[in-house]
C-alpha cells in the first residue's frame, strides 16, 4: 500500500464503513486500531464501551488516531508473513530503473537511500504502489498525467484541452498539540513573508489570502470560516482532523494538553508546480516539495503568531509541533500527501459518466440512479469526486458521485503483461481520480492487484486472460469474495 501520514491517521471516508463497503482485511485494520487503544491505553470507562471508538473524535472520519498506532497494527498484520520468510520489507529503498524484455518487466533495481547500494529484484509480477506511479515510466508502461481533454473522455468536468501538467495540490502534513500558557513558537520560516501575503490566483477566485481562516468551500466555492480554537474541547479546524481527544483517556494521561491534531487543511495545499510530467525533472519535484514544506511551516508560524482568536488576541503560542508522532526531525510528515499520480492507459478507464451522480441521472433519466455496473468488479469504493486546487489554476471541483465498483479492466495496462497498478495509478481520469484516491479504495485496489498476481501464478494465466475469460474471471471473483472482498453495493444514496 502507498504510505502517507494522512491516510495512516484517517483511514476512511465512507458513511457506511462500519456496516459494509470495505474489504474484510481493511476492517481488520480498523478493528485492530481500536483494539490497540483498548489494550494499551488508559481509556475512560465510557470510551472503552463505545463500539465504534474514535480516539481523536475528529470531524472528518469515524476513526481518527495516531499514526504510530496504525503502524503497529499494520506491522502485526504482516508479522506472520515476515517470520515465515514470505515477506521481505525493504523500508529504505526506492526504485531507480527497470529491466524490460518486450511486453514484460524482468527486474526492478532498487537503491538503499542510506548507503546507495543497489539491489535487483527479479519476479514474475510487479505491483506499483508508489505515490506517483514511479515504475510506469521506468518500465515503459503507457500512462497519462494531469487533465485529459474533454474531446477524449467526454466528461462534463474535463478540461477543454489536454493539460498534462495540471495536477492536484500536494500537502506536507504535520501534527501539533496545544499547551495553554506555554510558548512553542518555531523559528520564522524562510518563505514566511511570501506565504503570509500569498493570494491564490485561481478560477473561480479564492476569497483572499491563503493563510487565513476564511477559504473556499470546496463544493460551493463561497467563502467559509470554520474558525480555530485549540483550548479545552476545541473548536473549528482544531477538531477537523484531531488525532487524539484527551477526554477519551483517564485524567492525567495527557497533562496540560488538549490533544493532537493533524494539519492537512486548505491552507497548506501547495499547487505552484506539478510533481510529474515529461519536462518535470526530479530536482524540480524536490523543489516543489521543499516549498510545500515551507508553506506548512509558515502556516504553523502564522497560527502561533498572527491567527485571529475568539478573545480578540492574535496567535496561539502554545501550539507545539510533534516530530515524535511522525518520525521526522523537522516535524513534517516523511512524505507529502500526493493526491494525483501517473495513471496507466488501461483496458478500461473509469470516466465521470460511470460514477458521477449528475451525469448518471442525465444518462438514465431517473433519480434512483446507481453507478455503472462492472461485470469484472474486484472491489468497492465511495467518495465524492473531490479535486483540490490544481497547478493549472483550477479551484476545487467537488461534485457528487455514486458508490462505485472497481473494475478489473482498470488494473490491466493496455500492453505490458506483468506490471499491475496497486493504488491510485490505475485507469482513471483526472476527474475520477478524485473519488478513487481515498484510503479504503486504494487498499481495495492493492488487495485486488496482489490477489490477481497470485491467482495468475497459480492458474498459469495472464491478468488479461483472467479478465477476458468468463470462467477464469468468475473463479477469481469467487476467490476475492472468499477472502472478504465485497464486489457489489446494496442500494445506497450518492455522496
């Protein structure tokens, strides 16, 4: 699975997540997180008895928690495979090139970031779960970046012309706690003056400065102010992605602290340059990440020194960066949150016409509308088509979508035979990526890709043959169902 702090802290966005709509393995992660708190933390009696316990009581999800807890649970879930020798995790390695013979990838060479030592990985199948689809260009897999032209996809919200460098914002997340009466103001960031005065040039317009509590409502684009108050029970943006609510724990567990929150807000979205593209070198992408970090640190400094308060004062000096929660020295997440990856040219590309609520209603001419049914379903997903401001100058595009199926055809490259996308690099468009990029969906994509590779090895069939052979497809779907993968939605309302 692709890794990011945001997803480790907020593994859901589906209103029915506690009942249906997610793989059994994903539900095991969620229940494992809750069990970890019950087994290792001094919860209050009331919190311990809550069936669907939410450690942070964050408003964005039914399960907000510390990333270290998710990491512990994920490690435990993989332990038996590691101890039996069936899993080797190279945690400090990155792919640097691929060896390709015809339509097959023979090997991928990875490099240890610490030592520079290279290692060649030879395998019958390779799954790309990198945040940006890094294996695709290395392996010569045909792919798309940015926004496709409307003439190509027919999508109502597609761009008039292809814009391969028009990609969604990235975010360098960070975690903070609040200690009233203390001063934890960080050193003024080098780019603070720029970001403090920065007014986004977007269409439709942003309501003012980026570093402000007023921002564009993603759906209506009208100005909205949630406020911010980290004191006591908290208020506004403090509650949005709160990871830990001290009221869930016995008195004295977190003395003086009002909890931790994850800052992944509109105010630290960075869209001044794309991360991938034909003309985007690694050095340029690194420069954008460095500037995104400066934006996040500038937001923190602004919150500490200039942010308006309900008591007519300015700044919250008691906000303390928590590097220990994210495992870095600078207090920012180990990697930026990437919303948009390279995407394979697939046997089937999911379009807005397949999942967009408004488009489906117009097509079917009925209010009781469902997403396009896919006979080759390998999982489920549900999230609004949610595009953040982009490098092309677009403001939010946030429209209703329908609970959808993940088609196997979107996991199969048009030409290459043994490389499979395992996250948001599957066959979607710039538009539909907006509802396929969420954690439960990426988990389902990754599980389907892994199961497909195993099934193909066992049956001595290719992924393409599995999809296009009715008996083979039925056998594979039966295998998925047996391992707890849901393939069809009950009748539910659009997001």
